[in-house]
C-alpha cells in the first residue's frame, strides 16, 4: 500500500532550540451529519518540563489552521475521564465535552470472529 501520495496520518512536532518538546498526530475523518471533514487529534503530548509555556496551545493553533484550510467542521479528540489537567487545558482552548457519546471498540477475538463469520 503506497500512502505517500495520500497519507492517512500526519504529525506536528514542537521544538525549542532544535529539541523536540511536544507533538501530536492527526488524521481526517468524515462526518455524515454535516457532510464535512473532521480533524482528529491523537496523542497530544508536551514534555513535562515544558508545560505551561504555550507549546500545547501552539500545536492546537496550527491544528486549527490546518482544519480551516481543509474545510473541517471541527477538531475532535479523546481524553481520559481521569485526566482533569488535560480536560481543563482543552476547555481553556474552547473545546467542549460531549458526554452523550461513548467510544466503543471491536478488537482482538471479537474482531477476528466477526471478520471470519
């Protein structure tokens, strides 16, 4: 599978003095309700020693620019319910929590069983 012409996963790296201090992966999905694309942020990370310096916000500003350039409806991500620090950070950026949605998985044995049935 040649994904160079049509990559499925993208990434951003934040650097200070050529040292990586933060990163995120992202990809695009499609929302049938809005008939528009959605940018999904995955594994947003800022090194603990550099938190509170605007690096996470800078990553999200770039994600927002990319989302608008690609005509996405929104940026979405998952956050653990126990990670209040991350939730508060995302809320400060203007993100809202969709409590009515639950993430579900089909994996391992169940995935194989369904595929082979």
